[in-house]
C-alpha cells in the first residue's frame, strides 16, 4: 500500500510538471518538426541546434555549481541598489518634436526606445518586474512599476528582438504592447513564442545572421553574436541570437546583442562601420561564462573594432544575473573607455538622449549604494 502511494505521488508530480511546462505561457511556443525543417535552411543550424561561429560553451557544471551559488549569495544585498532606481517620465512632446537624426531612451538592462529615420523602434522590450518568472528564486528589477511605462510609449513602427531569454523577451510586456506595434522583427526561431502569445504570424518576420530588411528609410541587418538561447528544459539553442545594425543615408547605429568577444565584431565593423552610435552589451559576466558575456574591457574593445564614434553600455542597471556588483559593469566600462579615449554616453534610466545633445557625464549610479 505504501509503495502504491509513493508511485501515485511520483506520477502526480510528473503530470504536474508536464502540465506546467506545456501550459505555462512563459515558456513560449514549442519547437515542432515544421520549425526544425525551416531551421535546416540556416547555415547556423547543425541538424539539432543553432551554433556559434566559434566553438562556445559555459563552464558551469555540478562540480563548480556550489562555488557559483556561494559567489551569488555572498554580500548579495550589498550588490544591488539600496533603493529603487527611478525612471524618468516619457516626454511625448520632446520625443515627437525633436529634429535630431537619432534619439533614444534606455530603460535599463537591454530595453531601448529609438527614433531613426522617422521611425519609432523598440529593442528587447523586457519591462517586467522579474527576470526569472519560472524559477524558484526571483530576480527582481531595480526599478519599480516598469510595466506601466509601456502605456507612455509612442506608437511603435517595429519591435526588434535579439533572442528569447527571459531578460530580453517578456510575456507580460508583449501582452501590454499589443495594439501598439506595427511589426516584429526577430531572431530566427523566436516567432513561435510570439505566435503562442497571440501575435498574428503575418506581423512577425524572422531573420538569420546577415539577413537584411527595410523599414521606411531604415535598412536593418541581423548580425552574429556569440551567445545561446532557450526558455525551457528542452529548447536550449533552438532559436538564434544576435545583434542589429540600423542604417539610414546619414546615420548608422549598432546594437551588439548579448555575447562574448569574437571575430564577428571586426567583421561587422568592416561591413557596416564606422557607426555613429553603438550599444555594447556590458554586464552579467562571470569567470565561468566568459565566452557568452563580454567583460567591460572587451565591450570597449568591441566598440573600437566596430568603429563606434559614441558608445553606450547596456545589459546592466536592471537585474542582478551574475555575482558581480551591479555597478561593476559601468564603472569598468567608463574606466576602460577613458583609457582608450572612446567617447561614451551613460544616460539615466528613462533619460532621452539625442545625437545633437552634449554627452552626459554624471556618474548617477553612484547615488544608489
């Protein structure tokens, strides 16, 4: 009788786990045979998964997992802002009235609203409060009530998605953006998530590395990065990852996307540079995964190789996803940029910057510890 009860308990747990994995919308859409057939057309698909240009791995395993947990927990409360970081309100009049060739607002981590060529673009719209919505341990945002910012945004000509990780693609944010977005341009494989979440398939375009598209006067290109993807237990590297290049006749912008240092940055610079403005992934790094997240000093090197006239560090200021102090990325990026005499701009969260305005110089991040 006891054995039967144990078996029933295990069976119930298995059914509950299956239901959770299959019906929780946070996991997005499943990979079907039809999807995989489409992926075979990509040079990045090896028959089972998408792969980087160079052999890539992280070094997290059972033997060093305790070390990683200890590093994450050590002084954890002191490694995050000691009070919520405010977000400057959106000024519709200033946004729509600007005549600058380029303007943008960074909303922390990798969320960025841009205006280029008369088009409103939104990059990786993760406005949600938690970057671990399916995990046992939550990863809370440093700023409060950020989902409410979506209603302040202007009408969006397009949303651009670099990959499907939770800190870049957020279910709640996509739901609130419905009716506000003209079109979605996404990494190859990401479409299945948006379709499951109710976005019409004809409003989604997937791109492989080096694929180009047109939006008004903007020519955009999906570019390689050195990273990975996945939202569940079985879909790791089952969609692509990358960055974006945006070009109009008189201005060029580069968004690096997540990833470690590799030769593709120089290639991107040679193909499309120099860039008037570049956004460099800079944060959430650790010694066990240096191949998939660049160090701040490497991010500065990337900006130089890409030919960036001005560079802004992103992928920090929103969540703690690695053992380092939350200010470490920007502190090291600023120091390295000064040594290399690279012009940089680090706006406050929600602050509007234009290509014609003076670059901000205040180290505002030091006020929150």
